[in-house]
């Protein structure tokens, strides 16, 4: 009898052939096999029931546990099968399409495409989910069966599953694997692996129903797609559902509409943003903060056009490397022009306009530069991904010995700005070259070493903890990515500080050194938000529409209790406006309760309630949107507080 040598972690065992993966695991640790969902055998994912046969080599077995990403994928994939089994049980005659696990989708964990004998509706989802639970509790086995391709085609033909037949014909080699859930009528053409039995699936939920086409092609049969998700534990599922609900409540597209901040209309085109007065008021404040900081830190402001000759984009390399993201050229007097996808070449033009010496560096140009990118309609998403957007752009032209200091200031700048918005968890990632050092990286090895060291030193000097990522640098230079964590723990990738050895070369940028020789400056692309639109979207969701006082489009609303008070209300409003505050009045004949409710819905930070008493005493009764009644104040007292909140850009109205 032949022997199989198996290595599981530190343990090495021998078994008489054949032996199942589960048995091999059990010999090392009984608990381990109970916890495992599947396993990797020599790196390949297999079921626990997989049989190991003769081999001269030592076979390595690694259990796939529920708390790992691989484990979660096995759970979700198996849950998709469970879903199909439940649909078949409830609606015999249903034709099945495909049902994959979704691992990178924020909204769903898996789906199955079906054509049921009747159209399914949302009300069917709880019924199907209940059936899934029933099947899960019966603890039925996921059984693998290896068949000849022709036998599997026959199996699906007999079951009247034409779509599955089509898939087997297209994808199977001579033999193929079918998976059953025992004691149900479900069988699938699938490679696996799956959980060993249905009661391993403990936390799943169906989430949505949508239309779909077979193979995603509108010329094919129309199907229905049932979406669900699954997790290893009920706690994880509950936490995820809670965050999903919270994210929906904060959706910037919904809040943007409710608060009248911006709109996107098909009449103008997808991905093109119309900033309404209230959204624009917030944007002005965002820009003011930026401009103040830029000025303090020695940046110069520049303005550049939205189009340039096609030849410029050839020199910059955009024609060659970025053509898909650019709009088609347009002709003006036989010369071709293109809309700008980036601002960089324009700032280079400003640098090149006059000769530079080492004393002139660094040059720091900043611009809120609007760019246009040909995003596919499927990729566009509210403010988060648009076809036209404004970059809080800056380009720094520096000597190599200035890199560290300039980067350190960019880091300070980023931290200061994000702290002002109330993001106290900012993350930094340093992307450097990979192990294969000459893998198409542009520029001299020495320049790279200096630059990578300068970036790392700038981070260390500021005592910023960061993650170093090998091999993620662009071919033209290392970079630091900036990410923030929002109020509900989501991570947003925003700005980048990117070193560039490429464009100075392409545009032959120079400065005269102390030695009288010509040298090439290093270019730093620097944006904190990346896109003003996207950052605005993040802010809407972070604050759930309740902007801090300094950002709020309407900061104060004046609410007279009766018409008799209107004149007094107007004098109060006018005095506050004189102080540069954004004030509105509600002179409608509504009851005061309705006026307060309206102000709450519009998330206005302060409500000034004025009645006969206030008119007589020349005072105001102040309400704050979260704290409620703050009592009676003198107007100058309130005005001082409001001005302080505005000037300090306070996060809370306390
Ligand atoms: Zn499967
Ligand atoms: Zn740039």
C-alpha cells in the first residue's frame, strides 16, 4: 500500500492512500477540522472532502478558516448555492444562470441570476430567505461529483436547464465538476470549493432584486438577479447591516437633493455637476480655507485655460498613456486642441516662461483647476466620480535637496486642513519601488533612493505613522497617498503627494545651479482633496448634511412668532448679515413649531425665535439644532459667539 506525506503547519504526517483532506486535518487537530470551511492543497482551494491520492512529493495542507478573506468567499459562494436551492424548491421549473460571490462590492456579498416561472417581487425575498434557513438547518451536504463533459450536458438537458448546458459546453474541459446540495433538487456546474454542509452557513441575508441579462448582454434573455450577503457570524452581519443603513441615510446624492446643494441632470449630461447656491456657499468656504493656507505657506496662485494644442499632450505623454481618459480633439483653424484631463502641463508652461536659478526654487504654483475626463457612464457616481471636476492642484518645482522640507510642509498642510474639517484620523501610505528595481522605473537609481529617503524622512520627522508599500510607486516617482476615516469608519482615498522625474525630462525643465551648470528640477504634484466635488461628497456624508457653523450654507434663521415682530426680525437679520454671516428669515404665517421643524430639516445651526417679550426687551431666544433651547441672549452677545464660531472654524456649536 502506498503512503501519502502531508504537511499541515508545523506537523508532518503519513497516511495510507487515499485519504481525505478532512481526515488528514483531523489527525493534527480535531477542533481545527471542525472550524475549517475548506482547505488549500499545495495552494489550490479544495473541499474538505477532497481525496488525496498517491504523490511522491510532500503535500501541504492549509485550512481555510471563516475569519479569513478566503473563508468569507467560501461562505458567500456557498450561500449563493443555498439561495438557488431555495428558489428551485419554492419555484420548480426555475432556470438558473450564474451565481458568484462578490468580494469587492460594498453593497452585496453574492447574487444568483434566475428565470422563475413567474416574475419575482421584493415580497418574495423574505420567503426565499426563510426557505434558505430551513435548508441550512437540515445540515445537508455539498457534494462534489466529477463527470464527463457529455454526461454533465445530459444532466442539465434532462433537467431542462438550457443556460447551464450552454455554460458547460463553453467552459468545461473533458471532465467537469457538478455540485449538489443533497436532498434538494439543486445541482450546479462549478469548480468549488464549498462549505462541507449547509449548517456552516449561519449568517446570511437577501438584500435586493434587480433585472439582469444572460451574460450581461441586452440581446439575450432577461433574467432576475437576487442579491444577498453572508458573513461568518451574526454579529458581523448585524454590524454590516447597521453600517449599510447608516451609509444610506448619509448618501450624498439624497442629502444633496434634500438640502438643495447640487444637481446632476440628464439634460446636461451624466457626471456634470450643477452647484446650487447653497452648495456653492459651502464650496466658497472650502476654497477660502485652502487659499488662506496656500498663501501662508508661500504658494503662488495661477490660472490656466481649459484647452491646449494637441501637440502639448503629445509632449506630456497624455496622448500616449492617457488617451482613454481624454475627450476627442476639436479643430480650431486647422489646429487640433484637446480639453485638459490634468493641469500639470500648464503649470510647467509657467515655470518655463522665464529662466530659473537655484535661488528661485522652490516654485509653488496652485490652482483650483477644472479638468475633464471621459469616465464611462457605469463608473460615474454622484459627486464621487464625475466627468468634469476641480482639482485643488499644486505643482512644486524643487531642487533635489529641497524635497524633504517641501514634503514635510505638504504633510503639515494636509493634517491642518483635515483636522479643521474634524477628521482626526488621517492615514498616510508611502509607495516606493518594488524589489525588482529596474522594472521600467524612470530616472536614475540614485535619484530614486534620495527621493524615497526624503519622503520617508519627512514622515518620520513629523512623527507620522505610515504604511510603506513596496512596488506601488508610479514608474515616474514615489508618492504619499492620503486617506481619511469618516464618522462611520469608512476610509476615503483623497489626495496624493507625487514626485515626478518624468515631466521635467519630457519638457526639458532646467535651473542654473550654484555651480553655474544646468540642472533638472524635481516636480511634485500635490492635491489634498484630489477633487473638490468628491471631497464635498465625503463631507456631506461625514456630517450627514449637518455642516459645522462655518460651512453651513444658511447659518442662522430668524423666526418671528407673529407678523407684529417682522420689523424687529428684519433688523436682527440685517445686523447679523452686516457681520458677514449667512442669515435667512422665515416670515411665513406658519406656527412657530412648524418654522422650527423646517429649520431642523434644513439642518440650520441656529434659530432665533422672536416674540413680543424679545421685541420689548430687545433680546433674542436662541435655539441650536442639536442642543435645543439655549435661552435668551442680547443680540451682540450672540453675534460675538457666531463670529467666533466662524473665525475659528469650530466643529461643534458649543
Ligand atoms: Zn459553487
Ligand atoms: Zn499634476
